[in-house]
C-alpha cells in the first residue's frame, strides 16, 4: 500500500523546485495534491506535468486574504487537509549595514508572516493526526554573507514550529521542519545576477559531496514526515545538507 493513500496534501510554492518535486513524490505515494504559486502559467504547466491527482490554485503566500481564500477553496473541495507543506519562500541578499525596509518586508512577508499565517489559517481544517512540514534552511543556524534577514526569517519559523508542535499535540497534529542547504533548483540558473556561475562552482566545491542537494532528495524526506512512518515525530528539525553545516570551510 502506498504511504500516502487517501491523503489530501497542500504544498505552497508547489509549481517548481522542492515544492514541485514534493508534489511528484506525494502523488507517487497515493496523495491528492493541491499546489499553490504566484504565477498562473507556471501553476498550469506544473499541474499538467503532475497529472489528474493535482490541482493548482493561484495564491500569494504574502497575502493573508489569498491564504484565507485558499483555505476555503480546499475546504469546499476536500473538507480537510492531512498534510500541509509550507514551502513558499524567497531570498534576497543584503549585507548588514545595507539592509533596506523594502528588502526586509519582501522576505518577512513571505518567509515569516506568510508561512505562519498559512499554518494558522489551515489549522481549522487540519485532520486529527495531520502532518505540518515547514521548509526552513540551514541559514537559520549557519552564517552566510548577505543573508541576515533571510536567516532570521527561517530561524523564527523554526521557533514557531516548535511551539506549534506542543500546542497542536492535543489534536495529534505533528509539526516538523526540513532545513535544506543549497538545492539544485531553477533559481540558481535564471541568470538574474544573484547567483553567478562562478559563485555556484565556488560554493559547490565547498560542499562535502561537491554538489548541491536535489529537490527529489528533500521530497523523499517530506514523504517520510507526511506518512505514518513518522507518527511519533514532532517538534523536530531535519537537516538535509550533505554535512555542509558541520563542515568548517563551508561555515566560514
């Protein structure tokens, strides 16, 4: 029997990268999946690839009203959610001393406010025994130049997740976090100047495995946390980084 048979899963930011790979793995394990994103074309293309067990809903994680509408849509269609993966997130690099309000708001509105209120708004329709998986980052505890606000947003989400694990325990709802290091997603190769090819090669060389993680590797961990195989795991942080965060040259 598949690990996620008869499960209803919602994955924010599910049209690309880790979110899309997670949707693929969830469907392969029997789940019906709702993905969200901010670009209708990207959502439609993702759903076409995912097949009949997926639907896509346009929803901006930074907008609480969008999230409320998303919850009502999912409730009307399915009545409940068994797995919630809060994956939508952004990064914007600004060094300390040059942090702008615009940059702060851009990150905080999605990575922190958006993530927390996604969980908050879905709580009423989470099934007893549901699994909440918040995608954070090793940046929450590994220093990287220019990532102060991004790191703070992920550290704060980790703290929220631990508290939520305790407060939702009476309903047997499990709350865990996945903290990847750099993962081989589309964002690294969009040519927007944030990540140059030289920077990619440099950082990969510092990784103990000499590569970034793969979205499917993170997705398989998400399957474990979504399934009954992890029925007694809550309040935990799962680092998936090929030992990068314990590698001193990388940490520097």
